[in-house]
C-alpha cells in the first residue's frame, strides 16, 4: 500500500473541517454535524477541548440570551452549562423582562469534560490533534487544510476558529513569550497565508487575572454573594437542576492596592508601548481601570470558585499584565487576601484577527469560497459570542457544501442576528461584546422566548434531533395562549383581592374586572394574584412556571410588544428589497463618496442591510431605493 493510500484511509474527504476546539469550534462542529455533515475537528490539544480560558462562567447581561438562543437552535452550550453549573443567578430582575439575563458559575473541569463527552458521542464528528499552519485553496475555493506534519486533509468547507492563538504573544510585565494560552504555544502560518490571499488582518489584546489558592483567603472579610433561591437553567431540554450552590464573594481594591500597582506602571506593556492591540473596553485590566478612572478610590472584585472539587479561585476584575511581583504585592493588600497564595499570575495576550467586514452574512469569507470564520478571529470577545458564531458558521458551512441558501438570522429574530449584522456591516476595531443596548428589538428578544423564536427556524432548516423540542414549543405556545384566553374571560371579585391590593398600595376595585386588566397593574403579577384567588391558582396548577411567565409577559407588555413588532414589519419591507450581487456602486455618483466605498466593500444583500452600514446616510438609501425602482 502506498503512502497516499494510507493517508486516504486515515482521512476520508470530510464535508466540513473545523480548526480549533474552543467554544466557537465545538459549536461549529455540532452545527455542521447535526445538519448531517461528516466533520473533522482539529485541535492543538485534545485535553483542552472547550477550555474556559478566562472566567468560569456562562451567560450574563445579553450573553445569557445568546446561550439560550444557541440552545434553541440545537447547539450544546446551554446543555453543558446546566450539567456543570455551581451557581445560578438571574440578573436585572429589578428591571423589565427584556433585561433579565441568566448567568451561571461553572465547574471548569466538568464543563470541558461534558463538552468532550458530547462531541465524542456524536457519530458524525472525528478528531485530529495537530496544528494547522495552512489551508488548501484552489481557484478561490477552500478545499481542506494542511497540518504541521505536512498532511493534506480534504474537505468541502473549512471553519476557522483560532481564538487567541494566531501569532499569539503573552505579556507579563517586561516578559514576552509566544503562546495562545498559558502553557500552550501559538499558531503560525494561517495569518500569513490569508494575507497573501488578499485578507486584511489586525491585532487585538485580551487579558486574564491571577489564579489564587482559595485555602489562603479569609472569606469572613468579604461580602457573600449567594445564588438565586429559585435555580434556573439555560437549556430548554430536560437537563438536571443542581440541588446546592457554591457562593461567590465580593471584595474591593483600595488606595493602598492602587499605589502598589502604580509602582509597576513603568514596566507595564500596556503603558510602554509593547502591546499594540486594543483590549476590550468593557473588561479592562486593573491597571487600565485605575489609570482611566483615577477619581475612583476602589474597584469591585468578584472572588469566583473554579469548581466543586478545587480550591482554585478566579479573581474577576483583576485582569493584569503587570509584572508578577507587582500583582502579588498589590493583591496582598486586598481585604481578605492578606495571606494569599498565588497559583499563577495574570497576563495579557495579543493575537491576530481579521476585520469581519470581509465576511458575508453567513460568516463565509468574501475572498475565498467555502471558508468560514467564527469567534475571536472576527474581533469578538466572550465565550457566548464565540459559541453563537461557531454554530452559525457550522450550519452555513454545511449548507454551502449542499449548494443550499444560507441561514441568516435577522436582528429582529435574535441577539445572534444583531451580533453578526453588527460585525459584517460595521466591523469593529476593539473586541466586540454583546449588550442589551445593541438590540433595537430587545422586548421581542427575551431570554424566556428564545425557543419560540428560533427552534422552528432550525427545525425547518433540517437540523436533526429537534422533534421533541418542536413539540415542546408547540405545547408552550398553545398553553400560553390558553392562559391568556382564561384571563380574558375570567373576572376578579373586589372582595377577594382588595385586602391584598391595600398591602401593595394599589387602588381597590369597586366592581368586577377582567383578570387580564389586573395583570397590567404595576407591582402586581400572576403569582401575587394566585395567593388571593383560589380558582386562579387551581387553573394555573396544570401549567409550568415557564409557560405562565410567557403568558404574563405577553399580557403585561402587550402594547409595547405590538409597537416593537410594527417597527420590525416596517424594517422587513426594506429587508425584502434585494440588491444585485454585482451592483456597481462606484458608478452611482449620486451616492456620497463614503457610501460608494463602504457599499462596494461590504456588498449588502438588501436595502435594510445597506441602511445599517456605518457611513451610509438616509439620503444614500433614498438614492438606492430610486435606483432599484422603489
């Protein structure tokens, strides 16, 4: 048997190859595999699959919505989060439901182990441990990858999810070392090849805090932050609910801490110019915080456990690239850290990314067909942002191999749609992080209705294994509608509820009123009504809390939801006006110069997409509408 014959036996031609097994890569593999593709997941180290490189947590403001959306589309991040959870909190409960965001602390090792187990149990996913320094590109089409051993592995499509590994440099004070993560080497070759193919690249920076021995901390000097009494979940599937939770703690820096940190500023790569890449605006290093916010005499630190069976502690809020001795000296001055022992110092990492305006809306590159980018390679930061891009890239890579239409989620359908639309149309010059404020339709894009919004789309697309999920969605929608009808038809008697209304300073009833009208009152919800109205409590006993919440939000915010839907309908009219793929924007002199340049570069699919490109004005949109005959 010849060498080529052996290689053919080792590596059949795959439908999709995914490079990198972080959060983006794992979801990309799942997305393509669940669509029916034969997938090869290539990683530098099989032991670091789905590693939580930074904080041991999933979700948070807007990020929790993304995890639920990924789950609704058939991804695994929500399932893995539920299985590895050590604490659950629903954030922003004092605000309206559009702002409620689930967040979980996770056991880092359980998280990675569960991901690996789920990937290994998938019949459509194979694995290969090696670096990928190059791609096989023929006639502008990606045909596979070349490994560091020189092996050529063929595929119909490739998804790159390289994270922080592309020419990664780790900074600790004046020390520099190549690496994509602590203890792991960087990846070279891919950036250089992509640049030779015409891609534009840039540099970004992120960082991580020191890891601490929890046995050396005095928790009595810190504030305790317990999880919610009512423990929630991320996945819409039948995942377990944890029976106990680990507490987090809160402490603060001080002026003494800041003075100790400032002693090392002259050796900081942040301030002496060795780090060129921009870091995340909303997760700055501790030295950046005390430099930018000099008027603040303290900053909050979250002391987060890494898991059930470890004493390792993550100090959220103390990300740093200062020399290790400076980090140690400063941390010893934090309340509760006086006898602290350090496992490893924090560090900054600088890496290559590719401005995402070089992508189509399906995350396929414009320059090379069947090549997809997902995660930090696109200039984003965060596990959740990476995971949703990976899932969408994996799904679309499969569709591309089948010559099927791309799967694109609109801004009005998901935070995922907002993220991808922002990246492709506006680009980013700093690590992009999702916030609720980025979504114009956040009343529609709530964490509680992600399955109603998205599971039917994935099911229609042909995603495998969603039959039971679809049945649950149908049941949830029908049951919520039944509750609303009941509240429409049922009257509330004054004598049964007035005593309670007085306790919450709500005006008493003078006559019977429909239950639906009662729900719309401030500070009054279904749970409060159930305690005073036995017949209501009896009726609702047949439904789960999730369905009741959906019905309550629908009734309470009916007017706002209707107005937002009207806005969506107006915008959809612009989204329905297609622009020709080869439209010659430069020939349209009535457009502004900036609009011509931006439209030529990004090549929007629709008028709606064109309207969201930075530098394209309403008058430019009017010109386009005239030109397409509208």
